[in-house]
C-alpha cells in the first residue's frame, strides 16, 4: 500500500514536470512560492532563476536577488554564487563588491568552480577585497582543475612568468594548452611562444605557427606581431615579406609596440610594390 505522502510527492513531481513543459508565469509562481515560504531552499533558488531570466515568472531582478539571498543564507552554493554575481554587477541592487566577494567565498568553499575562479580574479585585482596574489592563485588553481578556462589561463601565465609562484614552464604549457583549446586567445599566443622557444615542451615550430595564427586570426595584437615576425625571418614558415608586412601592420594598428617596431624595420628592405600590397592586405578582413 502506498501512503498519502507518496501520492503527494508524486503529484508534486507531475505538476513540476507539467510546469517545465507548459511554463507560464502564474503556474511557476503558484508552484514554487508556497514551497519557498515553507523554507524549501531549492524552491527559493529556482524562483531566483525564474525571476532573473523571466522564464516562468516576470523578469524582476529585485525579486531574483531576494530569493537568491534567501537560498544563499541557507547554504545553497549555486544561490550563493548567483547572489554574489548580482551584487558584483549591481543587478537588483546597488553594486557591492565586498559583499559579492563574501558570498563567492562561501560558494567557493563548497566547491563551486565558477565562484573559485571569480574570487581568485577579485583577489588578483583587489576588487572588493585586499589584493592577495598568493591567495588568488590558490583559488584559481582549484577552479582551473575543474575546467574553468579563465582560471587555466591565469594559472598558466603565472607559471610562465613566475608571478608569485615558482616558474615552471611544464606547468605553464599544461594549463595554457587546456585554456587554448577552450578558445582563450591569450593562451594561444603564450603557447606559441613556448613551442617556439622549447620551454616546457619540445621545440615545435609548426605548433608555434599554428597557435600564433589562431590567436592572430582572432585579432590578438601580440600574436599578429609574432606571426609577422616569423614570416619576416622565414622561421617555421616560408619567408614572405608581404605576409609579414600584413600581420605586422595589423598588430601596429591595434597599438602593439612590438608590431610597430618590427614593421618599421621590415619596411626598410621592401619595395614600394611590396609595401602597397602589404597595406592592402592589412585593410582586408582577417582570413579573407
């Protein structure tokens, strides 16, 4: 025999299933608000999401913030992250980075990777908290291990430069590779440098060209300077002064000093026709 409690659970599940398939503002609120009033933390969180995104409820950031706060105060890790994010961005209330950092820390301590990353970045910049690069890297390493791409980039660059951490090119290559395959452009350029110089990896000019080119195609000025330099010297690619001019001109146009300096040096050895063609290509959309 099934208890009446069993049937209440089943009926609630069926109502929620119906609500997902046939969501209307009134239905979502009718189901979740009484549960939230009874102290159901998940209902509080879901109401926060509904009001934030205007899905199943009217878009109302003030109410979203209220429900995320209620769930956050009861220890809901995702609600703590969302509440912190809204406070950081000033959505639903005036921006409060210090309070945002507090809630990101609560969520990060429960293992929320995105909170670990955000808290690490705030510590790195001294936003809402005292600047603490060592602590920042500790949180960023945790987030990086959970696959957060910005954290992977920052950790990789820290190992590359030895910034408040022992320089380790092998670790730099590891984290920058993970970030690069997640389309972090700065990671692609740094990875190209590691392959070009054989730092933490075996020297591989083909890989260096590949990563520089991917970043250059994404309008990274430093990578454009690097790929231009390789074309100018014939390193890893066939020497091509016009392509070199094209990429260095693109880099210089973005304000990259290295690109501008290399372009000035290159110009001295080019014909007027080569310069004209290089300038024409530099004005075309990348990849054309």
